[in-house]
């Protein structure tokens, strides 16, 4: 492994972080270790196995020359500005260089109190730690930009939570950085333009190096433009797999474009556009069908922070930022329609395809059809086979409308086949769909079951679920139960952040 000095010390204003060490724990023990990721990071064996690994990832033993920090940031939480938040239970112990030469943060989450703990205990429970470990790695396997999980350790201590005592745990999170939209908001609240400029320079160098060549102030507008594009692309990927983030506050929007924070997140079973699970989202602000809108709202809050950099004249700065923000809707829509076309196996987007898709989604919503399984059925069964067509109709309610939709879809496929004669076959289309429509997602009821088992000392169910989720697009005959929607008594009504 190549360890390097904590880069935040060189790249951020000193007011943007606090040097703070993890608080030692009593009796750490390895729970899960991501050996594949460890190999990519070039970690030595004793960092991944045995007592020394448990001590290291609990924060009891730090790497040589480590100078751990907790980052400061602000944010809009459920629409309300909060001038100071920060890492209240996490510290970045340094960075690693992977085998390709890329730099990755190593962060211990649940490592104890920091100057930003806001009267919290700084700890994490085994349930939230395992939830983030499993879901973040599942998202990576689904090819969605995300933070990663390297290790989960238990601490040998109990922590107090509103639902009762819980075993403590620490997660090692890996990210290309932990800079957030809220990082800009922190300095903007303080009117520190110099710090905003330094943070923007850092974001460009770390995540958008091609913008380094842009002259100022064009580069600040170019940074906003890149983040608009990146945010639209990420949210479209969430919608592709039925993912509901749950806490799309600006402090949970990463400048790297990685999905950040898996507290009360969830995946849809039955398709319901307005669905949300987060126990802290009382009005459905971050529901499935609101995520695209909130992405734009969050970008507007970020743009407000960049205005002093974009132009000294506030009116010109606002006009320039609005021109960029106004492109979000079309960028999102273009990507969204292209994504839905891929889910239906279409090689391009044509007039009328949006209506075809909306008809399908309407049927699914009325029937309560399983989001994942319906699209997987489309991927695995050729509809020129009557039995396959009948199976799909049954999923959609076996109504006249459902049969009419199947006929319309068949006609659309035949039209494409005729136009693409000799260039695309049904088998090629199916192959494309099988890499877009997963068979396996982290279903809420299955997550809760393995978390309950782990809390009772049995980690095997979590390991089994992980092994299935690492191959989400493959047909796994021995894992069919993991593709099953919840029975009525297994349905999960709410998910929790665990703080």
C-alpha cells in the first residue's frame, strides 16, 4: 500500500477541518472485509486479516504519519439552511493510491466524537454500518457511482439509541473525496470568498482536472456546468434501479458525483412513483419521483455559493448561473429517456417512445408490479413467444390495457428490427437489457433480516446476501429467493438513519 499525507491539510483552508483522532474502542473485531477492494488499493495482508486489521479499522492503531481530520461543512437539511454541520462521527485518516494511481480517502465512520458532534456520541451501530456496507457495494456492482466500503468492525461496546442499546461498529468508507455541496455552503455562510476560491480550485483539481485550463472566472462557471451534468447523470442511474436516497440534503451531495450516505435509503419493490421510506422525511420531500427536482434545487443552492467567484457584479453572476442551471432539465430528460429506452431494449429514442414508457409505468403503478422483476421479465423472455407475453401481461394486471401495451411494444421492436436489419438481433437486444435491468437489488426486507441476524451474532446471512448482490445482472439459479418481493408481513414501512 502507498499511504500519503492527508491531502486535505494541503488543499483546504485550515478553517475547513479539525484535526482529531479516533476515540479508541474496547475490543474491536472484524465483521466484514472487502478483500477485492483492499487488493485494488494495494493493502498488505495484515491490513485485511487478523487482530491488527481489527485494531486499525476501529481506529485504535493508525497508519504511520496519519493526521486524521474531521471535515467542516454546512447544508440545507430538508430545505432549511444549517450554517454548521461537519463530520460528527467520522474522521479521514489519510489517503491510499490504488493500483491505477488514483487517490482515495480512507474514512472511519463511527470513530467517536469530533468538534462537530453536536452533542452526539460519535458512534455508529452495527445495523447502520452493515446497511451502508452492503448497499454501497451493491451500488458499485450495479455500476452506479458510489462511495465504497472496505471494512466493518464491531467495537465490543454498546451504544444508546432511541430504540434501545445496540452493538457499536465502525465502517471504513472509501471515496474519491468527501467534499460536498455543503462544503461550499460552509464558507459562503461565513462570507469567506478566498476559502470558496480555494475549495473550488481543489474540487477542479481533484475531480474535473480538464477545467484547470479554463481562465478565471470562466472556470467557476464551467465547474457549475460540470456539476449540473454530473448530478443529472447520477440521479438517472438511481431511477434506473429504483433507488430512493432518503436524505438528499445538500451536505449529502458529493462533488465527486458519488452516491454518499446510505442512512434511510431504500429500493422500491412495487412501483409507486411517490414512494419514500425515510423515517425523517415526513412529507416525502425526497420521494422517488422527487429526486430529479431536488437535484436541481440542490444545484441552485450550490450556485448561490459560487456567485462571488463567477462575477464581481452580482446581477451578471446570477444571470450566468441561471443560464447553466436552466440546462439541467433538458440534460436530465435526455438521459432519462435514453435510460428508459435501454431498459426496454431500444437502441435509440424515437417519437412516441416516451408515451410507450409512460403507459408501461402507469400499468405497473396501478397493478403494484414489482419494479425490478417487471423489467427483468422484459429482458429475459422474448415477447414473440406467446407464453412470455402472457407472463408479462399477468405482471401488469392481465387487463385489456396490459395486452394492448404488449402489442404496442412488440410492434415497436419489430419496427426497430426492420430498420436495423442485419445490424441488431433479438439476442443482442436481450444481452443489452440484461446489463441494464438487474435481477437482484438490496431489498428492504432482506436487508432487515440479515441486519437482525448480525445483531444476534450471525454474520453468515449478510455474507450470503452480499455474494448475490455482487453479481446483480447474472442469472443465479441458486439465489432465486433473493429476487422475490416481500410478502405482506415482510414489507418495510420505514427506514432509519441510525444516528
